[in-house]
């Protein structure tokens, strides 16, 4: 919890009255501790680099509501004001200082405009103010002027005319703690069996798995929500495999975190779909887990090469707590805990995968102007996804709108993903604002549209990779090199992102649009357990995208269902560590058979059979499914490798597994064509379509469609199959037999313009 303001004000007063004679009184007001943040957001992503969380005016070009607090000033008189801030576009010598804001004291603006002076974080001089009545609290406001990412770390009020607040560590941190009354020694927290750092899908699954097996667990997360990239803050869907043979219960915990409903890119991809509350509730319901949200683990204690404790700092109050443990799990994605503990790691600095800040636009139904952005990327004459051929005054291009702000708006490929994290995130902002400026003000398009949402928390793909006893390689995966300790299924191709050459010209070294490069293999590939613990810190596990793999192999293991399965295995292994007083390495060498048994049993809730399905009674006497022998063509696939058309007639209608569906592209109508070498007599059909929710129901089936047969000259509809307003996931019809060597399913309407089909079954004439 934040410190009461009286604590840090009293500490400042005492500082001026005790010890050596003081030259004045100094008050430090941390921006993240304001009473009301208004429209500003607490950005703690870069606190380890710049020294503190800060407030960000993330208004998408519309000035945000003031952040407001009150301060008790100990004495009237002349007070100097300092504000720690930066001009974020000055990093690139861009003009305009878009992050401008004012500071108001009792409604009066200081003469200075902040966020205008330097690319680096610094203390900007705000001049002096006269405070005539110290008996009344002083109202302090941050007043955004632009809505374009203004940022404020802290405000200082001082009567010391010679004070220059320190701006570098360790001096600045010590000075902050002294003024805020925070001890240099962290508070003693509880002792745990397992401390998990990082509350994404991997860390959440590791915590749930370990707790259900009897371990006392601390889960440390530096955001207010769980899920990481799969949260309302970032909004990326779960991908990858789970619940695969021969260990079909590995993935049950991941399944508990799955969302009930999905949407694709655009304004339908809303915060509520990510069910942040459900994830928090699942963790809080576990009596063996202590959840530390809004805590950044940024220090450790070690002895003889072993981790002894994690020190976590609250991202609002700045207070720190020590969490001791026997075993630890780094699920940060960035390998932060391992790095602090001295774990061996690797990092690819040139040509690594970048980070995204997804965004979308929305139609307001009325004129919605947008200001020119001379400080953004100048895309006036540049192509980018979503920019169709410029036609002044043209109306909305549906496919153009869908191409804005998707996963491929990605940058940072050749920059240090950790040291330059804030700049990479800001480059994404400059690309977004530059693209929207070009569309609105250069091309004259989208008159009634406005920017609707953009993530200020980056969705990361690659940074540090901690090294274990096995370093998984691309060649291992492609050659199906089977390790004896395979324990986590992959279900994603080796998917590496590099700058898209179609949009790189003029931005070499600073590309902002990615292209996916795939290497395919028959999934699942089973990741060895020995990738999930450190080779030189003997009590450190890892799960997620920071496990022991090469840059290339990361392309398949980095997705979140896979990371969640890693977390389940780490929790299981940690329970055996406690049972046998052993380290992670000994679980492989001495107790791996028992880990396999836990993998067979699982620690989650087994998925319920799909609800609401009503197979037809005639199916028992229908005979051979003739679709199995047909060659298939489709109008287009969303991802022909991850969800190929072959899934439509593979005979596997597993409605528990969303990954076993074919997914169309987003352009209606869709069609699926079945062709045989010899004519077939067809008289019945069954179509299984939709999406299986975490609760077990199936929603979103095909809405409007029909079957058509080709008579040798043209397509003819089978009238009995013409369907509108369908709500059945298991649709089936019998019809007068037709003889043809070509039949197609023609889809006119779906839930979100995507056809999602597990199986199409076709049969001959079925008797009554």
C-alpha cells in the first residue's frame, strides 16, 4: 500500500530539523503517489533503468484529466519547484515536444512548461513560488497539454536555494528513500517454499501448480493484473499447444485461464475479454499463494551461489519487502531474477524479435479531427499496412482499418531490448501517431474515425534467455530430436520476426513493421525439462520466454500456452524438490519418473466435455464419412500452417481443442470445396463449428451458409441446407441425394467474419 502522505511530509520536516544545520526544507512528491491519477497512468516498466515509476499522459492526442494531490507545506515563504521529466521525442531530435504539461499549485500554473528540455530524464527547474499561508493544504496538479505521452516522475518543493536534486544512482535512490522515510533495509516478509517472479501466464501457472501440490508460494507481479501479454493491458491471445498425448493433463491449468470469448484486432478487442478478474480470483482462492501485485523484484540475496531471497519494491509506495525461499522461479520473460542472481544467460542484440504496442481505431459517427504530428515518424510518402492507395476524401477501407495496429507493428530489432526499452516503446508510439497523421491529414481518409485504444505496456517477444543443462536449438525441433525428459508440448511453428522489407526503406535499423518467418515441423515437439532450470544457480527454475533455448528455437516456445505448460511442470518439479530436499537438477537425475507421474495426473481441472452438442440419431447408421477421401480447397486461411484446411476432414472432431479447427481469413463469403476423383452420391452432412470456451460451452458457430453441388456446368444450392441465424455448433441435415464429384460449403455470415470449423462430415443417403 502507498505510504500515507503524512509519513513522507513528516520525514521531510524532520530532515530539515535534525542532524547538521539544514539550509532549508525539502518535500518530495512522487507522481505515482498522487491521490487521483485522473487520466494519467502509472508506468513502471522502466523503473530499474530510470530510477522510479512515473506517470504517463496516454491520451492518444486528447489531453488527459489532471492528476491531483494535496501537500501540507510546513512553512510559508519562497519555495523552488523541481520536476523530473523529459522530452521523449528529443531522443531523435524530433521537433515539437509533444509531451508538454504544466504544474499548477492552488490553481495557478507555474511559468515553466515541462517536458520540453532534454531527451534524458532530468530535474527541470520550475522556478519559485510564494506560499503565504501554510495552514491550508496546497493543491498540486499535473495538467496535460497534448495527450501525447507527457511524463512526470516526481515533484520537489524546497526552500533550499542551493538544492540540485540528484539525478543518478545510487545517490538518487538513497535521497528518495531518506525524504520518503523508507528504510534502506527492506521489511521482513514471510518465508516460502517457492517464490515465483513474474505474473504472466507462465508464472501464474507455476504458482497454481506448486500451491495445489502443497507448497507455500509467493507470486510477485509488477502490474496490477496477471496474465502479462494475455491481459487487458497488452491484449494478445493465447497460442500454442496444451493437453497433448502422451501427457494430456499437462495444460489443464492453462485451460482454466483461457478466456470465454475472443475477438480479433480492432475495437472489438476490448479489455473485458481478457478476464483479468478471473485470473486474480483463481490465484487468490489458493490458500497456499500470497500474491504481491504492483511489486517489482529488483534485488536479491545470495549465498554460495544460491538464491536466498528476493527483494520486491512496491510500484506506488516505494516500500520494499524481503521474501525468503528455498526455491525460485524466474517467469519474468526478461530473465530479470536470473540476471540479478548471476545466472548464465544469452541475449541476441542484433536481429532479435521486437516488441509491440497494439492499437486500434473506431468510427465515432461524426467528424473527428486529429492534429498534425511533426514529431512522429514522417510517413507522408511511405507505405505501411492499412494504407491503401491514397485517394483524397475516400471513405473507409475495411481491410485497411483491420491492418492498423496488429502484431506486425513491431520495433526494436537491433536495439538492446532492456537498456533501450523506453525508446523502443516510444518508437512504436511515433509509428502509430505518424501513420494516423498520414491517413487523416495527408490522405484525407477516415474523417469520422479516431484512435480508440493503444497499449502503453509493451508486448515483448525476446530478451534474455537463461541457460540450463540443455540449450534447445532450432535443429533439435526440426529434426524431431527426442530428449528423454520431454515435458512441455509446443504447438506453434518456429516463428521469427524480422523487419518487413516492404516497409523498411528509409527506416533501416529502426524498422517498425515486422514480417514473420516460419519453419514448420510436425507438432507437438516436447521441450526437455532440463531447459527449465539454471545450469549454475542451483535452486532457480525458469518458465516462459526466458528458458534455455537459442534465438531460433525461441520462435516456437515463446507463445503463452506453451509457457503456461512450462509453469505447470515447474510447479510439479518444485513439489518434488521439497519432498526430497533436492534441487531442480536432481529431479531430472533421480526423480524424473515421479515427475512423469505428476504429468500424467495433472494439477488442474480436467476440461469438461463440450456442452450443448446434439449429434443426430441417424449418425449411427450413416456409414462412411465420404469427406475423408476428398481433396480440399478453401477461399483463404487465417494461417494455413497453424490451422490448415486439412483439419476440416481429418476425422478428428475434438471440440475440447480449439487448435484443431480450420480458421478462414476475414473476407466474406468463405467457401470450402470438396472434390473427389469419381462422382459420389451425397445425402447428409454434419458441420461442427465455433469456439469452445473455458467453461465448456461452444459458441460462435457459422451463422448463415449452405451446401452447393456442381452439376458439371454450374453450382446449385442444396435447398434443404440453406441456413440463416444458426446457433448450433453441431449442425446436421439430410437431403435428397445428389451425385457429384464436387461439393462446397458456402458461408455468408459468421460471428466475427471468421469461419471456425472443426470438421465437415459428408455421407451418402441415410435411411429414416
